[in-house]
């Protein structure tokens, strides 16, 4: 039988071992001394999970997860980050039959059993759960927004009965989804066993939530740790995180993680069992293979149509409202911007169309008159920065209509709305979402937030004030309105765009996934005076 010896090297013991602190830096590396391995097998191991991708700055780039270090007379040495080492152990055991000395360092302590879950899983959730277990408790579950991915996660935490870390990329996902779902499923007593890192919570917020106001060192020791990845990148948190022994790592909405950020955090978490959750794993930058390398392959996939047929989601009805604003369209046709600057300019001009602004206000009035609760996405925050969904504000010569202007004008029309901002804590946003659910307000207006971490079943209308260039954001926004609610039959999705080549192309690209599942989208054309001039497919129902 082949034998591999594992040695953990970090900054504190690097010099002692002769490896040197320069190589290790602040992250823990795991060295595998592979006895009796052939040269071609070594090359296979070094290339395991690596891949080549292209970047516009660098051309071809190879992502390696395993590296050669040195060679003994009868053995060969490779190393990797602590977060990848459980994956390499699996490969060495299953593919080459290695006996691993030192893998006991990965054992996480069991935790006290969690209470029985409040809700039973739907059939497809049980199937997803079982598919992940059958794959060795390692892999990705791809389910639509609003399908209850977090409930599947709660069931897996209960089943594995080990220390768990849940990584989110927004405060809303941390508080309004994971914390709330854990408490809802397992009862208020579980709060003392949950550590929260990030979320922009003050001590006052923590008291309202009835959770401890302890610091990082205390929260990271809890049975279930929920953290935003951004918070873990600050200070010396990564090195402390690498010292913890977790059994299970859950990463929610994996497609949103920037590749470097994802690698930095996941590379130090020593978790044998790994679960990735997402509605889509496609990334336009071509870096989706990183998620497969660190989380495994997709083990289960279910589509929106199937869940609508099962009565688990309401059916979305799609409309593209195409505004023929001649002034705005001529600006775009005559501009000299190219490539990325051109795309940004299109968004700015589209966001500055007064004709479109008036149409959206009228649409909100119509929705209110029919008792429909709406979420309005503007993608622009305020005039001071003109920040759009890409975080850019390079072209400032267009007077875009912002979140705050929509809120002001809608209130003048006696429509009860609230604008949600990133300055609010996750808890403050949750209070606003609750008001929509209770009927105290008619709608919520978002700038660059609101794509995820929001659970308001009463929502039955989504308005996008422009086409988004992101094929990821569109389904996330649609999903906000697809949850089941008493008396709710459909979710109405309105995408309001200019009659320009670029926005029409974005609209088409965003809808491809739905078109493949058999959904249709009605296109409604509005002329320069604000009058409807053409309808396609069927009568508009707004």
C-alpha cells in the first residue's frame, strides 16, 4: 500500500522546518510526502483540478491548486493550501489508493444534536440532499432562486452534525436568510450556538436579535458560524480562521464570488464536507471551474418550470416595455464610446430618459391600484456618485434618475414606498421588508442592492428600470417574486428599456435561460409621446 505523510506548515513553524516563511506567508500550507510514486503520476497530481483560462489583461493564465516543492530519493513532495488539502486527500485515496498519515488533523468535533426541523423537505429538496450525500458530501446543488436552497442547507447541517461555517457575500443573506432560517427551523434556543461575523451589526442590533455581542474570537468558536467573506478578509482573521476545525463548509450563491476573494477565503478553511449552492454557476469571466475545483461538480439540478408545475413556485409572466425615446436613442446612436465605455454610456442614457421615468411611475400607480406589491430596481443610487450596478461612475454627463428620485416622486403620487440603501444594517432592511409583507407599504426601491437575501413572499411584481448587462442579476431579481403566497397566482416581471440595439441584446441574453424552459416574454412598444403603439404575443395584463 502506498503511504503519504502530511505536514502542516504555517508562518510560525516554517523556518524550523526549513521551508521558509516567504513561501508560506500567513496561510497554512499542507505538504504531502508521497512515497513510491512515479513521475507521470506526480504530473497528474500537480495538474489535478487545474485549468487554463483567458483574461483580457494577461492572455492565457493557468490556475494551479497543487504545486511541486522538492524531491526525496524514494519520495516526491507536493503542497497545497489547507483548504484544498481535503480534496487532494480524497483524490490520493480514491484514485491512487494512498494511506494518508495525518488525516486525523481534519477531524472536526461533533456538536450536540440539533432539534427536529420545523418543516419537512419537499421531494426535490430530499432528492438534492441525497444526491449530495451520495457524492461523498462534496459538490454543488443548482436550484432556482426561491426554491428553498437554504432549507436544504439546514437539513444538511442537521444530518452532518458537525461544526459548520456558512459563507455569504452580503449582509442580507447572512441575517435575513441564514440566521432567520436556522432560528425558524431549529428554534430560538439555537441562537446561543450561532456565531455571526460581519453583517454590519451593532451591539444594539445583536441585542434585538438576542444574540451575543462577542468579538471575532468568540464567534468563530461557535457550532455554526455565519460570515460574510468580506469580513473574513480584514485584519488577521484569515490566519485565525485557518486554525479552526470545521467539518462542513457551505458557500451560498457561489456564482457571485470574485475568483480571488473566493480562493483566499476557501483556501484556509479545513472542511472535509463542502456544499455549494447557486441558481446558476455560469460566470462571464470563464472562472466557473474554480468553484468546481474547490466545491465539486453539480450533483443535482432542477429548473423553474418543473417547480412551477409542482406548485412550489408561482409562474413568472414577463414583459419587455420598449420605450422609443427618440432623443435618448439618438444620443446613443451618435456617441463615440466603444466597448465597455459604450455599455456604461447606454445604461446612463437609459437611466436618464424622462419618458421612461414617467412610464415607470405610471406602472407603479397601476400596480398599486390592483393591490400588487412591487420591487423597483433602478441600478443608480444618487447624483453625487452615479454609482451603477458595476460600481462605476466614469461617465457623469447624464442626469440619471436615481433611487432617491423615484422614492420622492412615488411618494408625491401617494404611493407608499421606501428606498433601501447599503448604509442600512441587514436588520434595518429586514424591518422594511416586513412592512411590505404586512401591507404597511406598497413597494421598495433599490439602487444596487436587493438581488439576494430577500424573502418577501407577498411580492408579486418586479420592475427593472433598465436591462441589466448581467445574466446573473436578472434571474436573481425575478426570483424575488416567485415565492408562494396566499392568493398569489403569478409574479409579473417588467423590464423597461430603450429601443436601442444594446439594451435589446441584453434583454434577449438575459431571457435565454427562461426561453429554453418554455417561457415567453411579451414585448410592448411605447412611442415618443408615451402611448402604447405595438404589442407582441398577448394583451398586457398590468
